């Protein structure tokens, strides 16, 4: 075997290793901005959560300085005005928690109010997670923990916050990678256009030039008389009719998929009176997903919760359906 062939055999693995290394380096360079963006977003969210926790501690200290009667008055007003768990520092749940902490012995009204407020706070925390508002979700989770450290919903909410933050970070990574890929494709298209223009310019510059040969002197031929050719009229080419563009129909489904289904509020009068009950309604989900024809099938006690449930259900929205559908829902107030 000649030395040159032997050298080529040794150089081939080296070239493959170098190419592999360059490829890995390029991948790392593409992934680095995406990872950094996700890390920055997660750090910013954690900083906002820490800042909100400090603000909550300051609000708790301020409420602790208020007299018992003032706390009770503010709690009742917040309940009546439906400020059940928000805004931070001025809601019924925080007032009742401050009242519990300040009282020498358990207050039955405060404990009952906190029990009634917890389901609404759980729903609000889950909705905050759904819209990626982890600062608000963590604030509500902390309120629930203060109200009942053994609440069954606490582990689920904590896990949902953690999973949601991870999903949000991954979404940042995906968006950053997509942006980098779009930029890379745009650069390639731009470079290709420049290369094509350069090739076209080079082709024009190197194209051979031709000169016309002088025409030889010839005698003019005798005129030839020919009969005119019959004129045949071409059939009129009527353009085909242009049909109007067909707009795609909105996407519909046979499955009932909720878009916005807020829960009815617990009437303040019923809370103060310790009244519990339930309402069953029947309503029609239209083709466009709106709700109409809301009827109360049965309620207990009659008339206490009916109006609030009907008003809330009329605002519900679902994804468009193939056909209208009649639906029944039951709401418990306890």
C-alpha cells in the first residue's frame, strides 16, 4: 500500500470527528439563547413571587395592628362587595385570617366564613395557573395554606404551579428556537438572492457579442400577386366566470368544549344566614357556542340561588358545535 493511500485512511476519521464537533458546536450555539431566555424568565417569575410574598407579609403586619371590631367591619364589607380573595391586602379572606389571629378564642363566624371562602380561592388559583399568572396563583396558595394547612387542594395546586412554570419555560425555549430558525432561513434566502444576482451579472458580462453580416446585393424579385386569404373569425373566447372565494366555515365540533364557564357567586345574604342549597338548570348551547334559554329545573331553597345561577350561565361560552345541544348542570352551595 502506498504512503499516500495510508495517509488518506488516517485522515478520514479525523475529518469526520472535526465535522461532528463543528455540528455540535453549531447546535449548542443555537440552543444557548433559548436556554438563557427560559432561565431569565423563570428567574424573573421567582423574583416577582418573592416580592409578592414580602408585600403579603407587610399587609399581614398592617392588618394585625387594627382593632378586632375594625377587622370584623372590613371583613363584612369585603364579603358584601364580593372582594372574597382579591385584591391583595384588601379582601375578606385576609381580614378573617387577621381576625382569627387576633382573637383569643376561635370565632365561629370567622371560621365559617373562611370555610365558605376556600372553594372560591381554590378556583381562582387554578384559573391563575391556567393563564400563566404564577405570582397570583402562589399568593392564593399561601392564603389557602394560612386558612387550612391540611387542605386537600394544597398539594394539587402546588404541583400545578410547578408544572405550569416548567411548561412556561419550555414555551419560551420553543419560541426562542423558532425565532432563531426563522432568522437563519431569512439569512439563507437573502444570501441566495445575492448569489443569484451575482451569477446573473456574471452571465451577462461574459455573454458573446455577435455582429450582423452585410446583406449581399440582389436584384429585386418580381412582384407576386396572390389572392387574399379568406378571413376566418376566431370564436369569441369568453372568459370563464370567476367564482367568489369560498370562505372556510368556522371550525365546529360535536364535543362540548368550554371556553369560559365562570362559577356563580355565593350570595352574601345566604352566607350570613348560613343557608346552603343547590340549583339545577337546563340551557341550550347554540351552534356558535353561546348559551340561551336558561331554565331552573329545581332549586333548594327556591329563589335563593336561582337568579345568580341563571345570570352567570347566560354568560358561558363554548366552542362552536355542529348542532345545538341541550345541557343540564347542577350547582351546589354549601
